[in-house]
C-alpha cells in the first residue's frame, strides 16, 4: 500500500512538472503571437465591457457609436474579441476601411465566442498574456459596464498608470449611474484612508459624454508625443506612428476648415 502511494505521488509530480514546462512554451507562444501581429499598429484605443450586454441595450449601442466615432477619426479599435460590448466596439470600427478592428480572444469553456466584426483576430491561452496585449499597444482605454473581467482590466490599467509602468495613457469610464458607487468607494475609502493620493483619483474620467471621450483621446496623443520626445525616443516606431497620425489629422482638419470657409 505504501509503495503504491509513493508511486502515485511520483506520477503526479512528474505530470505536474511536465505540464509546467509545456505551460512555459504556451505562455511564450502567446507573447510572440501578440508582438508579431500587433507591433506595427498605429494609434489604437482599447474598449472593455461585458460579454453579456445585449445588442438592444444602451451600453451596446453606445459602445458601437463611440467605436464608429474613433474609427472615423483614424483610430484602430481593440477589444477582448467576444460578444456584448466587445462585439459592439468591433462592429462600430469594422465598416471603416484602413482601420483595424482587433479582437484578442481567450480560450474559455463558456461565453467567449469570437465575434465576426474583426479584421485581426488572435486567440490566447492565458488571461494575463492577453491583458498585456490589450494595454500595451493602446493610447487610451475606455471601460464600459461589465463584471469581474472588466473590473480586473480597469484596475490593471489603473495600477500600471499609477506605478508609471505606462505613461500618457487616459482611462475613460463610461456609465455614470453604473460606476458612480465604485468611484465613491475609491474616493471615500481608498483616498480618504490614504491608500491612494489625489493624482490617482484623477487618472479616471467618469462620463457619459462620447464627445468628451473622443476629444480627450485626441489630446492624449500630444501628451504622449511630448513624453516620448523628453525621453529621447523620437526614433522609435511608436513615436513615429503617433507623430504621423497627428500630422495627418491636423492636415485633414485644415482642409475641412478651408472647404467650409469657401
């Protein structure tokens, strides 16, 4: 009996170690895939939200509307690639040519079926590697109402900005009625008890105004360009893509104003 237990223990240890080794390769595959397919993206906005939002609901419709506004201004749109708010965001951008509608899916036993409105569709084995890609290649994050996954992504983004692992990135939280209790908790409990400082409160912009989100995202490009210049990173691909985007937008704006004056 004792020998059988020892043999069984050795068997499990061997299987666990083997699984761990293969997990390392799957993790590496996730990151390589993301870096290869997303590294050349221009200015991109990531939109988060519930997979359970219905197409007839307010948040679905507003996510689609905002995504369309962003794509019309030349921004790529990135989501978690699933249904609900993610589908709405991809759907709003999908109809615009020369714009990427990106979906980064994760393998789950339920709920996470890829939506059909993506031009780039990647699937990841792990939440954490997918989350890195969702935040790494974006200039702004828009958080719509959602559950645990959405809140996890919100606080991940907040932590990265608070600790200055990423700089110049804006977080917009859409759904004042939905998120106001959470914002009050952050202010009354975290800030009032000294867990965060005043600047940390200002990372979040809570609003239901889509135009405010759009103008805030456009303004953040100038902020990021300035940060990259001060850091001596003018030769990076990311800086060049932002600078090129800003010049193109400025030129188009002048052309539209000139036409209007005629």
